[in-house]
C-alpha cells in the first residue's frame, strides 16, 4: 500500500517485530528523533522509554505526500492507471501522483530538518526513526544526489542506514543493515 502523509496507519505486529529486530537490544544512540507519524512515533517513544533516551519529534520528518495515490496498492494502481504509474516509475520528479508533494519540496524540507538536527546535536549519535521517502531524501541530501536518482535506492522495512560525520566530512556507511554496527 502507498503510505504517504495522508495514510497514518500504526505499525502492524509484523512491523513492530521488524523494528525491534532491526535495533536489537543495545541502544548506542545519544538521542532519538522521529517523524510525527504514528508508524514511526510509537516505536520511537517505546524505544526511548525502554532505554531512557531523549526523544524529539520533528514534524518535518513526516513522509512525502503521495496525493491521490495514498492508500492504494501499487499493483492496483498499475492496473487502473497504467500510463500514469509507468510515467511515475520512469521519472518520479516530473510525474508526481495527483496532489502529491514535489520531490524538490521534499528535498528542501528534509535537508532543512537534517541540517537543523546536526547543528542541534553536534557530535551526538542520533537515531532518526522515519520513512522510506525521508530516508531516500536524507541519503540524497548527504550524497548531494538529485531527486531523480533517489528511487534507485532500495529502502527496506526497518532497515538501518548509517551516515557518519567526521573531520573528513559526511559519508554513507551502509543502507538496510539489520542491526547497528559499531
């Protein structure tokens, strides 16, 4: 199902299981940041409470708006609107869902949020609990990749991505890891 800003389902039991498996029993983070959407926020609250970690909810970390396609299954959409869906898959920048957020707007929103959090928590090990679209936008921001390339990044459910900031700058260390690495 296509879940953007307009579909705020809670995590399913499988989703909870995947999230706990992804983070493991250790909590190497200094701070947890989360999207305000239920499927991220509830887990972030539970994780922060379990480990006594500070939690901040950032409204700008909400998922991309997918407009009229929210709540629809991709296979049904491909059948009902084959030309529009195929155009989106070929070029998600130029062919957004009707009423959907433009990728340039997401790029600006997430870049702003990411930079604000890096400044607010310098040198801290942050966990950002968010969504596939937001993860792609953060990776795109860090790599300075144009939005038309973001959909080439596979983001798994409950996958972990690590970005390191050091005296050499920023580096993407991994995407879709199952457990945190030191």
